[in-house]
C-alpha cells in the first residue's frame, strides 16, 4: 500500500511538472512563447496538455493544459498565452490555478533596440485564496547583445486588481523592473534567465520577486521542444496563512507550430 501510494504520488508529480505552473506572480511576467527559439517569424503556437487519472487504492485526477500564440504584423507583434492546472489526490485538491495574458509590442524604430509594450494579465489561484487578479500596464523595453548572448531590460508601471476569498479586495499600483537573458549553447539549445522586482507604489515594503533559470532545446526538428526550469517567487505581504515563498522545478514537452 505504501509503495503503491508513493508510486502514484510520483506519477502525479511527474505529470504535474509537465504543465506550465503559475505561482503567485508569474502572471505578471508576460513571457515570450517558446516557439521563438524555433525561429518562427510570422506566426507561431505552442500547445501543451497533460492528464493522469487513477482509481483503486489511490484516486488521482490531474488535468493541465497550456497555449502560447504570436502573430507578427510588421513592425508590431501580438502575444497571447495561458494555462490551467487542476489536480486532486484522494478527493483533496492539490493544485487549482490558471492564467491568461495578452501583450502588444511596438518597436520605436526599424531594427532598433527600443520598443514599447502593453500588457494585460488575468489569473486565479485556489491555494493563494485568489479568486481573480487582473493586471494592466505599459512601458519601454530595451534589447542589447553582448557577444553571442542576448539581453533585455524593461520597466513598466501597472495597475493591479485582486479579489480574494472572504470578500477581500486590493487595488494596487505597481512598478515592474525586469531583466531577461539568453545564452546560446548550440543552434537548437540555450540557457535562459528571467528576473523581476515588482514593488507596490502604495505601501513601503510591499513587493514581489521572481526568478527563473531554464534550459531549453529543440528535440525533433522545429516541432518538439524540451524545457527544464527552476523558478522561485517571493511576496513580502501575503494574506494571513499564505507562505511568502514558492519554488518549483518544471519539465515540459511542447509542440511548436508556425512559420
């Protein structure tokens, strides 16, 4: 019984790690689709899905899905992405969260390093007691290269609305400082880093930190990719009973479409 339970838990964790999990602040990140690594120029789509259903000594239900889309209308680009994860173990909820993001990029000059981006995100997370969060913002982005490595930095003021359980509401102005880097290993593989600091404009000491380190590679032509990542997120003032820090290792296989 112990062995079967342990095996079931490991199976659940293995499948769960394949989904694009959202934590307390990931929905602020407006991440670029992974199909960009495959050099898609006009449009692209990443699609992921996972499931695990077990009945017997242990009852497990797991379902997760994610999508990321982009469409370029020179010189502008629009991005849409989202994900949802739901997992129960013997009737007890383990994961229940999701998010959706829209982003618009507009370069300030042809082939120049500066652009302006506008974004809106929406999210929920049962275990953070978050019924709904909406964040909208805009700001400048600057891209630059150091040798073969590529980097980007941005700052974006944003307005955030949060609806928590027990009729708790928050309306907050925030300022997001972000830095991303890509370190190529080969034509098909690279290391990525992504860090941001998001303080509140309304209260001293209210801030979020996010960091991700990831390895990403194409495993079958340009159609199938593998991503291994570690993320850590910190919120200085969570609700009572909610921990300040979350970290997670994630593994995902993603189908890449586009041209």
